[in-house]
């Protein structure tokens, strides 16, 4: 197999999907690709660089593709797609939640997203606040959802603590979609309302100030 950057990072993602992040190594990846581990370092100089490339591969599945939609609606779509990555790639998703964007492709993704906000009159500070708040919410709830799906049954605890049991039934995996959308609506609405001010630029019909 002729190696390329794309083949290596896609194979790395598949290996993490099947074996888990903790057991991932360039040696195992080399075996899957039919080459020595050292051959991979001709393309990626370190394991960290390779993991950054896996993040790049994951983020390629997300995009702010429509310049015509409201920026807040674009954020909503990205948030849903971001959570979707956690469901599709549960073993690899922690890479996105714990590593900074360092590749040209991920920088291009952010540039496009922030340029869309700028074109709609959103100032840079407000853009940063929206982005950081939404990305932190999505990372947190996605990791929480992954943990909940792997958690052992706590029927004994629910029986011993009735209020815990009453609320916990609404925290079950079958309600994750509702919980996610509820939290996202509250967050985006609150962010928009915090920006109400005089003649400031508008986001979704509400004024967004530099103090947003």
C-alpha cells in the first residue's frame, strides 16, 4: 500500500475506533498499514502530530457550509454535528475535546466560521464568547453522554434515594436528545439576550454589543 497523509490518518482513526485511544500506537498502526512504524514518521514527525491529524480528519465531517443562514443557526448546526461525532466515534472523540486545533484545515474551519460572524455584524469579542460557550457545552455534554452510556446500573442507589431515582430516570440515554436540545436552546438564547444593547450589531434579531 502506498502511504499518504490521508491514508495514514484515516487508518489511525479506524484503529482508535476499534481498539481505543489508550491502546493506540504507531506500531499497531504500521501493522495495519503493512509497514514499519518508522515509515509513518516520514509523514507525521511525532505521535502528537498524528493525533492532531486525526482531529483534522474528524473535523472534516463538520462544516459551516451556508453563508446565507444566521450565524447562531450555523452554530446550532455545528453543535449537533459535533455531538454526532461523539456518537459515531466514541473512542476518538476525547481527542477533539482535549486537543487544540493546530492544523491548517482546522484553522480554515475556524476562519470560515468567524468570517461568517463578522459578515453578519458580530464583533470579535462576541464571536469568541459564543464560540467558546457553545464548544465547551458540546464537549462537556458529549463526554457526559459517553460516560453515562458506559456507567453500570445504579438501581440500588435509586431505590435508596427516592429523589435521585425520580430525577435520574430523565437522565437516561433515551432522553439525551431532549436534554441536549434543551441546553443548547437555553445557551444560545441567553447568549443572544446578553447582547441586547442600543444600536449594536444584530444576531438573530437581537442586538449584540461588544460587551456581549
